[in-house]
């Protein structure tokens, strides 16, 4: 079977030969199977996970985007299934301006109040419980005038919708919604939460170049003077620095990742605590969040002992329900699995499931961790089988 000239396999083969490595030597250095390298180079396998591409890129001493230059099929490009699309149809209709219009006009106070009322369900990641209300909020916010305070709440609603659509893998409509949120916002600070979420969407899809470039642009534009920066300015700037870190570490650019993380640590130290964009926001930044990202970089780069050392030193999590905290527990599970501490890995995933079952069901990361554990087990415990069903691990 021939290998397409611009495929991942062709790039791996070309760079491997330039480095003077055999397939066996590349596989050994990257920590992957020789079979994988052969299948890539022979065109029997078209794509790989970003994590695998990063390992190959590190062994070949090139950025990950050299192997995945445009859009990585390895990211979570699998769109939502038909049942999810059907459930979210009212929201998509509202975004298209097709929601039924009531006779009475909306008010800005009413829209804000309804958005606040959604906070408990959003905080506990109960997505199905918010769909009908979100559709009505989109419709009502679209009908309001364009005063700055109204535009701010409109942007918040669209950002919330874009975040949930991304979380449920409805990537195309999520990207359009987040772009609308940025356009609707009355200023850069109000738009930053939508930009932060859009960067995360690119990362989740494996589009490292788009994520890194957008994060760098927003970080440059929003950089405050540390001596007189507000907490909100530091939170938003810090989030973009962490996004640069996330993109760079996946792109096998450790220097850029370290520089961005160092700046983020300085911004976090200036705040002195973890703070949120507002009381109901998933947008959080501070020393605890930075430590979680540092632990994540170690998990991604094959240093699980360092991930667990950071996790063990952390105090009780502020805002334990936030996605960043749930993600950190999956990083702990990944580190435990890498060290073959499978019972501890399963316990960490079970902890996440107990706190946010609908969130966990959407996480391909959890699926991959479990798949790796199951591959190394002769028999499965009831907990393993139950978690495999919870994350829809294919049979």
C-alpha cells in the first residue's frame, strides 16, 4: 500500500531517514510499537493521537505540528452522535433564529436572572437539564437592544452555549457560536472568556497551530502591567498563558511551554489565590490552577512520578467542581496508569464519575486511560467494567 505524500506516515518516514534512524530505533526512542511505525509509513494507518504524535516528534526532534501541520485527525474530531444532536436541536434552532417567539418582550434583567438560575445545573455539569432554558435565553438575548451591558450578558450566554457544545463534541456549531460571542462582547475583557473557550476547542480537536497562535495573540493583546493589574485582568491573561503552555507542550516545544508557564506562575503569585471570572464561571486562574497545568505537562511528557508528586502536595481544591479540577484528576489517573498503579487510576476516574458523570461521559481522555488499563489486565473488576460503560469504551 502506497503512502500519500503529505500524510503523517510520509512525514514520519522522511524525517526518520534524515535522522538516520531505523523503524525499530524510532519506535524504541518514542516508546511506541514498531508495528505502529510500520503501519504509518506503509499507509495502513492514516492518523494517530496527538499524544502519540508528540512522542514520535520528540524522538525525531521536531515540533508535533511538523508531523500534523494543519488539523490533526487525532484530536476529538468525532462529532456528537445522533442522540446528542437530537437533544440539542432546540439550541441549534435558537442559534439559527428559528425559536418560537412569545408575545411578551424580554427584559435584560429577566435574561440575566435566568442565566444566574442555570448556575447550579451548569456547575454540576448536568447538560440535559439546561437545554430548554438555553434555547429560550438565546432567543430572548437576540431580541434585546445592543446597549453595552446587554451585549455583555448576550456574550456570556453565547459563551456558555459554545462551551457546552464543545463539551458535547458539537464542534462546528460551537466554533460559530463562540465567534458570535466574541463579536457580541462590548470590549476585549468581555470577549476573553469566549476566546479562551475557542482556544480550548482547537486544542480538543488537536489543532495545535490554531490554538497556540490564538492564545499568543490574545495573551499579547491582554497583557496587563503587573503592578496595577486587576484580578480579572490577571485571571484572563493567565488563562491565555496556560493555553500557550498546553499547545506548546503538545507541540513538543518545551521551551515555549516553560516560558509561558513561568509567566503564568508570576501572574498567579500576584493574585495569591485562585479566582474566577465571576461566581458561576468555569474560567478560573491562580496558583492551584497553575500547579494543575504543571502536573498535566508532566503527565503528557511521560513523567508520571512528577505529576503525582504535585498532586500529593496540593491542598484541598478550591472550586472542586470546575472542569480544570476534574481534568487534573484524570491526569492523576493517567500518571497512575503509566506507573501500573491500576487500582489507584480506577479510583481517580471513579471519583470524577461520582462528581460529574455527564462530563466524564464526554471525555475521550478517560476512554484512552481506561483502554490502556484494560489492555494490561487479564480480567476486569466490576468497577472497571462499570467505568468502561460510563465512558462508552468500544467493545
